[in-house]
């Protein structure tokens, strides 16, 4: 039986086919191009801030340093100290002194701060699990989408997200975001923010102190 046949056979017999496919892909060499290397976190940041994804990033040592990083982002870009804060317990527990936070999201929101479940080194993508603590509009309405992701949530391959989801209650939506919104529909000119956030900024927590930002 070929590796391809083994994967399809396992998928057909398993209650969690995506997780099974991820495990098989990890074991069978040559089925995936080497787009990650030995360090998923560094590969994720490189792809995230590269020209194809075109996001910006900062690194902090822990979640406790996230509010300061958010304040820095808003100050550098000339934005007011007001953010829509995703109602996630891990974010609400932080010290947001000096910032005005609110739990709603408006259609003309300047900035929101969200917590991603995973980040994918292969593509530079962020993954959000919808739910009561993650209203999906927080990822789509603001002009500046500021996303917090923990280093432990960085996975090498997209299939690895499915492996981590195995056994968890399925969310209504599992949302993938890769870079800021953009379109070239109008005369072939790239326009940012046409269908969603015009700016994506990721704060990676737990991967070592110091700022590593790219514009």
C-alpha cells in the first residue's frame, strides 16, 4: 500500500480524519515540502512579516507584557488609546492601565486586540476558535487587528491545528487569517482594508524578550 493509500484508508476509518491525516503526514517523509525547518516560531515570524503576508510583529516575554506592546503599537501609529478587547479571560486578566477597553466591536473600529488559538509556521496564518469569548467580528471589523499568540500555540503545519483540535468540542467556526485584508480588483492596484483589517500586528508572547518588528 502506498503512503497516499494509507492516508486515505485511515481517514475513511477514523472519527477524526483531519487529525489522523496530520499524524500520517508527520510520519511519512517527502509528502510535504520543507517550508518550516527546525524552528516553527522563527519560521512563523519570518513568513508573517515577509512580503507575501506583509504583517508586523513584536515579541514579548509573557502575556503580562502585552498591554505595553499594544500601547507602543498605538502610539507609533498615531492611534488613540482605545481598543475593542476580545472577551477572553486571558486578555481581561491583564493590566490595561492607560488604555480604554470595551467589549463591543463597531463597524468603524480603529483597533481590536484578539487572542489566537494557534499560529501556523507553514503559511504565517493565525487560527481563531469562535465562541462566546471570541466573537468573530473582532477579527474582521477593525482597521488595525492586533493579535496575541503564545509561542506554545505556534505549530509547524496547518494539519497540526487539526491534531490539536482532536477531542475538543468543535467550534461553530475555525477562522484562518493570513495577513491584512487586500484586493487588486480595482485596476490591479493593491488596496489594503477593502474587506477587513488594513493592518495586522501580531504580538508573540513567550518567545523571548525584545522587539522584532517589520513593516
